[in-house]
C-alpha cells in the first residue's frame, strides 16, 4: 500500500517538475514525525476524526513551511484514513526516488557511531564490490558489541561480534 501512495506522489511531483523539492520536504516531514511525539500521536490515533486530523496536520505543515504538494498529499493520506502509514509511505517514496536515480541504499548498523572517515571507507569498499552509487544510512545497535551489519536490498553482510560469538557458541555445542 505504501508503495502505491509513493508512486502516485512521485508521478504527481514529476508532472509538476518538483521532485527535488518534494524529496527534501518529505525527508523533513519524516524527521518531524520522528521528533514530535504530539504529531505521532495525532497520526497514530484512530480515535481522532478525519476532519480534526486534517485541520491539525494542515496547521502543522503550514507552520513548518511545507509546500502545497506535500500539504495536499498528506491531506489525501489522512482523508483515506491512512495516516498511520504515513511514515512507511515516506520511506517507500525515498526508496522509489533512490531507485529511479540509480542510488543503492545500504542500511548499516554498528555498535558505536561511525566517523565520517569510516563511512567514506565503507562507501569506497561497497563501490569496489560493484554497488556503484551508494547512500549509507547508519543506525546504532549497542547489542552488536562491535563490527557492522550491512543490509543492501535482500543481501545481509554480518560481521558483528555478536553474530560471531553466536556462531562460536553453536559450534561448541555441536562439538560437545
């Protein structure tokens, strides 16, 4: 469902020659949803009627300076009672834009924040491995203990200390 909404928004933004603006604004909207608990509650609550949700969302979007395309799109999403899926729609839109632009998204989890140098080195390694234009999205998972987990599409590269210890544990159980 999120992919259909994302494709419709991409088509509309393309017709309006505003892809870059919409990409920038949807990225900002995603951050706003992540950072603002009141907005998340508004979008997640099935108890708030559609008209109230529309008015509140419109007021927030206008105050934050979002353009007409994004305001209208969020209005359609809320009118169709899909506001709970708005964050997933934003992610699907970002993935669609990346695919159209030939950018491969690599989701990287690490135990500690990666420095800019480490991110650039990882990008260079991925380019060497044949992944071309790579966008690296990092997240922190302290349970990994060390190393990295890299997801590119359906591929998973796990060099974390946590998984190495688990493999060692299974090997030791098998030997006993």
